[in-house]
C-alpha cells in the first residue's frame, strides 16, 4: 500500500490541513479585531475571548492529528539509541499498541463527556452548546488511534509519507 498515491488518504490530509489553516486564520482575525476594538473603541466583543480559548483547543488537537500523519509526535528515543536495530520494529509496534490503547480510552471517555454535555444542554458561551466546543476531543483522539492502528500493522506506510514530504 503506497500512502503517497492513495487519493482517499491525500483527501483526508487536505481536509486536516485546511481545517488547521481555517482555525488559525479565524483565530488571528478575531484576536486582531479584539485588540483593535479594545484599543480604539474601549470595548470588545464579549464572546471572542471564550471562542479563542475553544479554538486553541481545536488547533492543538487538530495539530496532534496532523503530527500522527507522519509519526512526528514527541517521543523519547533512548531505545533507538541503545537497542539493536533488529528489535526496533518490535519495540515501535509495542509503543504504537500502547499509544493506540490510550487514545481509544481517552476517546471513549471524551465521547461520554460530550454526550453528557449534550444531554444536559450545557452552554459554553454565546448560545454555543458545550458539546460543540468539546466534540474535537473524542474525534481527534479517535483519529490518532486510527493512525497508530495503521502504524501498528504497516509501520513503513506513514514513514514513507514522512520521507516523501521532506
């Protein structure tokens, strides 16, 4: 399976990149507007600050999903330095399995949290339901788990994408 030629995966990658660009652009525009309106008119929109906080969460988790695209998350590479090369694929698979398990656990409990926010009708700010603000948490961790599932069985797949993007 060649990921760099898979149209579906490339489409998903474009959606992720587009979402990141859109969120960052909205954050910049809103922050500049808020600063200008506060300095020139001595007041700003009340809803912008909580929206910016929510967008920071969204951009951070979307960035985490993008980082898994090329297996570029923060890691401690001490094992890579001291273990024999023959053992590294097995150690990597063990790490991928652990990461996959943790991400699925977080996604499950985050989905339960989002559902409870939906059930109770909690509002985050400016008539935006809290579940809308938090929906990125289970989705992003589920997508990260899917990526690590792919890595678990085909560790060379995402590495080939990383090498082709350089």
